[in-house]
C-alpha cells in the first residue's frame, strides 16, 4: 500500500509502497483510511522536535486525525461495534483501558499511551491497524449500539474532528458551568482550533457573549461568519502591545466586568499574560495552545481575584462522540483543503508557511 | 391608593382605596407598581388553600410578580442600588440575609422567609413597600453597579419573569451539566411555566433535543413556535394512558436510549410516574409543578438505572438577573394578556377556567 | 474442579466436580478463587426471582464477590496488568468497554452488561475465567502500574469489598459535596451494606455527624463500635411507627435543621417515606436497598424544600480501587464468617434466616 | 476608649483614647472587642505598602480578625440575630449585599468591599461598629436561628479563625472533590495559614495522605503534632534548590504518581514553580500566599498534564460558620500568643522578625 513515512527527522516524508498490515490479535481492526487531517503536531513530529520526549524507531507513518471504513476485523470484535464496510472515526487517544485515567473515561491521558501517528503507525497511508475496536466511533449508528444518530459519510469532514475539532470542545466543556446569560467567553487565535472553538462557544455558551481575538482581519471576519458576537484585533506579539485599548473595549462589551472565560488557542507567553488582565473576578483561562515556553502571571491580582488557569489536552472518546453528533446534525461548519497522499509534502510546506485555508486533509 | 385585597378567603378580591404606604426604615424602597403577574399560587392563596400552612392576618394584598419604578427611597440605600424613577423588578424571595440559605445565595429558601404577596402585602396595588433595596433588580444598569446591559422598559414583560419565568430557569439550570450534544430534555406541560421552560431548554441545552409533552394540540403548536424539536401528545389523566405509544416515540427520537432530563411543570401523580418510565439510564426528573399529592415510582428500576428526582422551587436573585438579561437581549418570547386592577376578579375567573392566553398581567 | 451450581431454581446448589475452564481468547485470565462473598442477590438469583429479567441457561455457577490469585493468563495481557500468582480482586461490573457508560467510567452500568455470578459463571468454584484483564484489580501494586499501595493478602476481607463494600461507597461519594462541618448524614439499616456505609460516612463525611438508624439494638451497638455518633432505634415496619419520636431526636441532634443526607440501605416503602420527613431543606436521600416495591413521597414538601432522591447501583472500577486502598491502609473494619464450598447451602440457609454474623464468605 | 491607630505610615501605632463610637443606623451593632488577631496584612497596611491600591484617610484603626460581645444594638436588628451580651465573631468581608458576588454568597469578593481594619476602622480598640448584623456570627446558637451548636466562649481562639483560620479552609474546600482514598494533598509553608491548612487537609481530605513542606525542622515537627502524614524539608529560596531530592521522595510517597493537590501558603515564585513539578497528572495548585511577584510555570507540561492553578482569597460567611463549628466541636487545635492593646507595637515587632509562636492575638 502507499504510505508517507518519516525516514529521518527534518526531511520530507518518503512516499513509498509498503506491505499491507495484518491483524495481530482478535480485537484489532484494519481501517481503510478515507481521510487524515494534517496538524501542527505532525510538523513537530516530522521535524524531530519531540525525538527526546517521544523516542521512535524510524521509519514510521505519521497522521493521527483519521476517518475511513472498516476493511478487516478481528475475531474477538463484537458484531455491534463494527462490521466490514462501516464508516468509522478513529479515536486517537489509545490507552491501556486499565489505569486510573482510562478507567475514569480519559484514555487520552493514559499512563501507557500509544497514540497512532505519534507513537505508532498512523493514518498517512492507505490502511491503518487500529489496536482495538474500543477506539472506533461508528458513524452510522444502529439502534442501541452506538450514539451517532443519522448517517454521516463525509469522512473528510470527520477526520479533523478527532483532534482539531475535539481539543477546543473539551476545553470549553470544562468551563461551561461558568457560562450562561450575562457571561462572556473569548477565543484567542482563530486558527485550526479557534475556528471550532468559536462554534462550541456558541453551542455550549448558553447565550454567553462570544468574543474573538486575533491579529489578522481575515480571521476576525471568519469568526463573524461562524457566529462570534464581538471582534478584537490584537497587535502581533513582536510589535507594541495594544492591551490598554483591548482592555477598554472589553470593559465596554462586558459592562466593566471583564471576560468570564478565555480559551487561549495560541499559548504564547504574551497571549497568556494579557488574557489574565482581561478576566472578570473569578474568571478562568483555559490554555490549549502550545506556542510559547511558559505561563507567566502577576501573583497578587491572580490570588485576590480568584483567577483560575486550566491546561486542557485533546479530548476523550465520549467527547469525540458529542462532536461527531454535532456534525451529524449539521450544527458544525467545516473548512477544508484536500490533498492527495503524494501531495503531502506540498501540504506540509503550505502549512508551515501558514498558507492552508482551513484544515489540510490528506485523502489517500 | 387603589388596591385589590383579600378580606375573606374564597371571596372575590375587594377593590378599594387604602392609604399609600410609608417607609418604616432606611433600607426600604417604595415602588410604583407597573405590572404584577397573576399566578395559580394567587388562586390558592385567595381561595384559602394555604391558610393553615401560611396563617395571615386579613385583609392582605396578594401579587408577587412585580415590576415598576422607584417612587421613594430610604436614607440608608446606597445610590448605586436605586434612585427615584429607576425601573426595577422586585425579587420576591425576601429573606433574612443571615441564615445559611441566604448566605449561600438562595434567599428564596430563607428560614425566615417573608414573601410579598404571599406572607406580606404584595403587588396588586398602586404601590408596594419593598423591605430592602437588596430585593430590587435595576433594569437599566449603570456600569459596574448592576448586571443588566442595555435598557428595558416593558415592565409588563418583566413582571412574570420574577416567578413564572424564573422557576423553570432554576429547574433547568440545576441539570444543565447533563445536557449537550446527543442529549435530550423534555418539558411536561406547556402552560405558564412550560412556555418559558421550552425556551430555556433551547438556551441552556447546548444543542440537546427539546421534547414538548402536553395533552392539548394548541400547546404543542405553541411549543413549536418557540423552538421545541419534538412533540408528544399525552392522554389526559382521566382517560386511558397512552404511555406505551409515548415510550415508542421516545425510543425513536432518542435512538432507544430514553430522555436524559424531564422537567415536570404539572406535578400530577401520573405525569411523575410516567416520566420515570421515559428516562435514559442515569436520567433526572425535575419537579416544579404542584398539581398532585404525591410522588410515586417503582423502586427497582429507579435504583438499577440510577435515576434522580429533584424538587425545584422558584429561583434566586442571580438567576433572576440572568433571566432578565435574556429578556434585555431579546432572547425570550413573551405571551401576555393585560388587565387593569379593577378587572382583576375577571382575570382570576378566566385563569381558574384555563382561559387566559399566556400570562395574565395586572397593570394598575 | 469443585463448584456449587444452580441446576434448578429454588433448590439447594449442587456441589459437583466439573472440568476446569480454559482460556478462550488472549485477554482472558483464569483466577483461582481465594474467597467469594455470599450476598442477598445470590439468594434472589438461586431462588429464581430474577428468571424473567435475567434469563439464564442452567446449570450456572453463582458468586460475584470474588478475590483470588492469577492461575493462567492470556497472551494479549500486558505484563504490568497481571502475572501468574498475583493476588487480585475481580471487579464484577463487566462491561463492553465501548458504550457511553463504559467510556464514561461506569462499566457497571454497561448497555451490554455480562456480570459474573449473575449472568455468566461466577465465583462459587475453584476457578473462574475473567473475561478481560480490564476487570482485575491487582492487590500488590507495582510502581506506576497500579494504584494499591502496600501489600494485601487477606482475600477473604477483599472479596466482600467488590459489592457489599463498594455499593455504599459509591452512594456516599455521590453526595459528599453536601457533607462537611455542621452537616449530618444518616445510614438506615446497619446490615451488610450499612456496616460499611457507617465507616464511609466517617471517612468521606469531612466531620459531618453520622447517625445510625436500625430496628435492632445490637446493630446500633455495632454502629457505635465502628464510629457512628448518634443512634436512633426505629420501630419495625409492621408495628406502630415511632416517626414522631425519631423526628424529635433528629431535631435535637441537628439543632432543628434535619438531616442533610440519608442513605437508605433497606429500601422499604416506609423507610423511604419516613426518611423524606427527616431531611433538612435541600437534603438528599440516596437509595441503595431494594427491599420494597416503590418509592412514595408527599409532593409539596418535596418541591418546596428542594429535596433530592438518588438511586445508586454498585460502583465502578476506580471506586473499587479506592475502597481497596482504604483496606490496604487498615482504615476499614471487616466482619466475616467463613464457610467452605461444601458448606455453602448451610451458609445460604443461615443468611436467609438473618443468622450470619457479618458477611458470609465462601473459601473454596 | 483605648485604641491603636495609624497616624502615619511606617510609624508605630499610636495608643490613644478616642470617643466611643455610636450607632449611625438601625442595622449597625457595636461589639466590645474580646480579641483581635494580628496578621501579616496588618504589617503591610501599617507600613503603607497598600496606600496606593487602598487609599485611606488617616488616622485609622487596623485589626480585622475580631471576636467579642455585643454591646449595643440597632433598632432594625431582628432579635434572633443578636442581643446585648451575645458572644460573636465578626465576618470581615463586608459587602454590599447586592452585587453578583454578594448574592452568590461570596461577600468577601464584593464589588463595593468595605473591610473593617483595612478600609474602615477595625478591631485594635475597645469597641468596633459593625456595619450590619449580617456580618456577625453568633457563637452561642439558639435553635433554628443560628448554626453553631454548643457553647463557645474563648474569643481569643475564635478571632484568628476569621482570617488565618478561614483562608486555608476555603482553599482546600475548593478542591476537596479531588481528594479521597489514594489521593494526596501537600501544604507548602507551615506558618499562620499552613498550621490550619494541615488540619483542614485531614478533615476535608477523606483519608488522602497529607504532606507538609517547610524549610524549618520545627515547623515540620509542628505539622506532625497536628496530624500530617509525611514531611519534606525544602531548601530555603536563596540556597541551592533540593527539588530533585524532593521529587524523589514525592515519588516514593505517592507510588510514582505525584501529588494531587498542593496548597501554597507561601506564594513565592520558586515555591509555585517547584510545586508544579510535583503534581500528579490532572493535579491542582491552590495559591493563597502572597509572598512573591509572579506565577511562572513551564507551558507544555502544564497543558499536557492538564494541571490547574487556582487563586483563593479569604472565605465567605458560611465557610466561617463551618470553621467555627469545627472549633466548637473541639476539632481544631489553636496556637496563640496573647498581647494587651498597649503591647501591640511590641507584638508587631516580634511578628516582623518571625518571633511570635502561633498567632499573635491582641486582647484589649
């Protein structure tokens, strides 16, 4: 089968024919990849940025935002959880199923994590071996057995939901009890994650005002199209901060209170620092972006105002089902650019330069 | 001033001129009543149904859903909390401010409750003495001092929000963490409370499916107008139950799971009993209606399925502010029939016979 | 191997030699049963009370409170989750691992439940096949792999923790946010579950007053030994209720407020009804006992006081780990009567007549 | 009456006779001060450190940890909330009673805060005017009216509970849902706050392991006396960090997991930074100390491990009642050094030099 693999860090992926995979035990499932999203994490991995924290034996196939159809199925897979031909999304947070995190429903935080496309072979190939049917979400639910109502066939739209569309969902769900009438939520950075975050802020916000912050006019324009209520253009990190002006506008929008929840999809040192100066008393900052090196915040206002900071990572299986449920009910907008598998190095270059419109999706 | 008072239980209210009230201490405020909602609780009170649980010295002025303008103001009232002419809603759950419930933010559950229109003189009069500025919600917020953004002048629409519009809000807010994509919430009884409950289910439901249940086609029609997604006609309590058919439809709507949250705005013995047979595993029933005598439920499925039942009473001050915030932002629909104070006995008769369209509001 | 099996409902178990089980797939584990608790549920099952709701193909081996040692191990079991000779408890809520309940951490509520000793062969035998290593709790934790610190060898004490010791833990954990200084929690029925419930009320109660209610003096005496603070003798259900006297004593103990949380380990119609008359405003009743037919409660006080009722079933894997952690740290008292496997019918007779001191444990 | 007042910042307090205060309105109460705790905040205030953030008109009487007896009472004070001679604690977070924080139960976070001893005259005097009976906690509860059971007369022990004993209570209560069997909580800094924090960690920890960290052996010794389970000596901030050794010991204590909750009563830049390296996945850091300038944390592990940081300020009225309830039931240990009012400057000097054993309490 065709695949795109890392042979050495920092080099283009090698497009090559490799043997099709086989089932190794009865719980495994082989999925024919219908689409696999391309993500900034892939760039880090390919570039070797993580080679020390996640040591890998090369070559390896990256790609962790996967959707497709079941091609072959292990003998121990109960019928209701998958049959040949079923359209499926692949939940990427493969866990052991036993540790305290897995048993608590958060497999993506497993002590023995083995993520496809990051720690083991992923989706930039024609086929992928999914280590257990427990990691599949059937897209065409049959009654009683699965959660997704209605039918969903557009796997290109589903693939990015398994990460880019999942991470901001969890981030906002964590703090939804702080939202509601008269409250406000801001999304910092309207890129891959922020695009979905704005939409979830409307859905989970229970009528809270949704504020978009970005450095680029076209991103604020996009935020408007998908439902944000207010738009603040922040200055780029290199130039002079326009925080005082932003504070003034926030004060106007929130009747002097400040913002209740800020979700930082950038995670730069200055976006974090500045966000903490825009919060309402008791407010929360959720950080999902990983751009910067550190979190820095002045201590006294943090304690006096009882601020909170949450780190948020990816999402769990049930959260992925909820996100797919939204898509199945046509409550999410998508923005994709498709590439074939041989075009993947071109897609990588475009993504590096910030020139992909919406999410890049590889269609093998 | 003109007033409508109970002189003896079970008789029409006496429309009569009485002296205007005076301020008794520095924290009191006199409000010129702009509108006062008429409620089934008023019928109970007037009829003497509560004379044992709430003994009153007659005559007394009923009316507890009050909005209007500040007419006179005590000396100890800080300027930011009210000035003559300010439009205000009157929060009716007057509490002591000290007991564990008041200090916990739930004054409506105060150990020493003294509710206007129920335990002390209320709003079916030209003026009412509000015992403390702590019970006013300013409708035109000034920056930093109050929560309501924008301006609100239609006190007729605001008055019913202080009870009919507040009670279902609290009920649904209690269980909003159980709602979201792929979840469902049903409202039983699309009357005074249910009319608002449907709207809050959409706002707080985070994309949960909203199911309306009622015995009357026109009420289901109304539910459709205000945004419900599914409509189930239940048989009247006297006739043969159509529960098996309802269960089948619920199964279809929820892919065989059952309903996650049911809010019972009727509270009849059979609506409660039947609701518990429609719940999803782990589901919750919130009871706000008080029509019946008792709650009755089969034990084993209740325990095995980990069902929950919550009683919910009225709402607190902050919840009222949230409801008014929704109204101020034009996110609520209202349905009112106006009556003048001298017409109040006619309004009472119509309400008794179920012939008022929407909420009856007395405009003195 | 020796086993005790149901051949026909309502008859004594047949003690017989049957072939030792084999592994059917790579995730299974064979456990040599060290001890298996005997429970009222076993009586129901053996008596055929559940033959309609849970149809079984006889003969079958009951017994669902199992602890022992690993005898044989499937090839797909990762080394850190079990090796031959390891002491283990068997979590009995075997679930599919995929449905919303399993993925949410509550496998015991699985849509496709297959509980050992109830739906498939259980622990009244020398060996049991555990369907997946995901259902084992290793009692001797190795660093990083498992949660139980220290060493635990007394499997007789561990076996009953998997149900009798787990069910009240979950029940109280559900409402622990309502407990703390100045709060109170009552346990109704100091039998198999109540014995542990009292202890958890002290551990999770955060200094809340713990009140024991039972019909028998010796049970109240036992409650005292394990740490309860107050003791109320309720009249037996047949005779005249002494509720007025109980209410008076509750009022004295709680300074007139009523009890914040009541855990009903009996579940009779009258214990539920009476409990709801002893609650503080906003109080909760958690029902785990299944003695009665129905829940019955007066409606108006339920709504007005914002009472809550929760059904609670068994417990999940992480909760079982917490319970075992308590035992491993010598924070739980146990009370057991041991029987050999051939004595099981004698044990059943004694249990039926209420003549077993503490938990009956079968030691094959 | 005798008082100790700030006449100019940075100078010793002036001990002087001033007129006794009068009631200005009907809700006020005059309390004869029985004891008033001396706190590091007092040093800041007296030194003028806050003169810009809290501008004051001098002279002013500091002292915000106040307990005593009611001397005179306003006409609008309901009888059940206080009578002449009643022993009372003074809740110091005086709020407006109307803003969203006050109505939510957190008066100490009021938008219009007016704290005694910090913003208006406090307790280093023979008498204090309490602005409303809503800020009193009656120490001898009468049935139904108040929450404190039993009798409490030792006002010296109660006074410090209103701040030093309240702040760590709220901090730990915020995160108590993360505690329980198998969990761990660490207290950094066993000074005025930490002394109570250790005790609350045992009470609210639900059997979690309690770890004390301090630079001084005698403080770890003290932590042992009041119930901590583990003791880690951290190096002083100036010298070489011993974090690697601390990490190793934490790993041993927690079976390799890390600490679930850390409460930092110091708030230095290095204690915060180091704490974040000791947390378990999903762990929380609660900061109450205000020693440092800023919070600093490495970003990637913060997000990947889903850490949380909470600021926590003082406590609310109900929390104060809970703390006093613990004291009334003899569940708290106290450590005090008494000074007379004329000795206050000596007490201040000793406190500055860290030479007061336990809490300094001024007894006028």
